[in-house]
């Protein structure tokens, strides 16, 4: 936009006198915003006019990008989506100016809907301001592989007390496999040790605490969940 700072306009009269005009006394005729075709700014005052020559260069474009606002999240687990909260990008322009980039013209790689994987160690950011210029910046991230950490019971077996010789009954038991990112998946099937149908044998004549293990195999790794039951010996 044309900047009239410093402009002074005066009127010359036929008797040789001159009067300095206030900014509101005259009219400036110039396009806004300016284009490369603009060469003159016309100044009109009650039927008389003059002009000021101006030069309008090409539209400023982005030369480089710099991350000035750090992301709120820089560590992730496998499968998470990129969080760009806190990211602020400053652009250095061809005319020497700097400005904060409108997030709507930013492109992220990986994209915001791409699940992250451990091999991704940085995020690239590019901006396209409508010109054929291309520039980018980046910031590092850490993506931890998602791995299971163990089993947890979301509900325990209905029967926890047995007599010697009875077989373990798992009815009511629900298990979930938990992962290091805090997520979990419910399990529809798992095995037991000792196997179901096996009698519970005691090694003493007193009431004994026994452990039955629920067993689940995930990608070759075995996870167990201990179930403590009470077994009463048979009377003689």
C-alpha cells in the first residue's frame, strides 16, 4: 500500500504566493494494493493536479522458514498422529521483511493423518505462498515402538475357592493386553497353566494358596497373569 509519510503538497497561486495544504485537503489517486503496473500517484485539489512517480517491484516471496515456536509434543509412540500444537513458523521474505506464516499454507511431512513409525526422526515443514518458490524447515521427534507390557484382569474369575481335586473354572475372567503407550486390547482367547481340566493337587494337609496362570502369546512373546486361588484339602 502506498505510504504517504513525508509527502508535502502545496498550491501555487497566480500572484506568486504558495500555500501548504493539510493531508485532508487533497485527494490521492492510487490503486490499493499496489501492482507492478503502478507508476504514478495522482494528487488532486479542486480541479488542479500533479503526480508523484513511484516504482513497484515484484511481490515479495518467502526465501526461508524458521521454527520460532516449539511443538508442544515431540515424543510419540508408534501409531500416534502428529500434533502441531505450539508450532510457529516465521518466514524471511525477499524484500527483507519477516512475518508469521499462516498455518493454512503449511504442509507437514509426515502428514497429519499418517500414523507415526519409529523410523521417523524429524518432521519437515514447507510453505507455498502461491509462487513457484519452495522452502522448508524441520524439527526432530522421537517415536517409540509400541510394545506390550503385560496382562491385566478387567474382571476376575467368579470362583476362587476350591476343594482338593476340583478343576479350575475360569468363568468371569476377562483379560486385556496392555502396551507401553497406555493403550490396551481386550483378549477373546488365552490358555492356562496348568491346563483346564487338570485337578488341583495339594502338597500339604493344610489349606493352601495356589496359582493358576492365564497365558497369552503375542507375536512369539509369552505373557502370563497369575490367579491366586484357595484350595482346601479333602477330609480323611
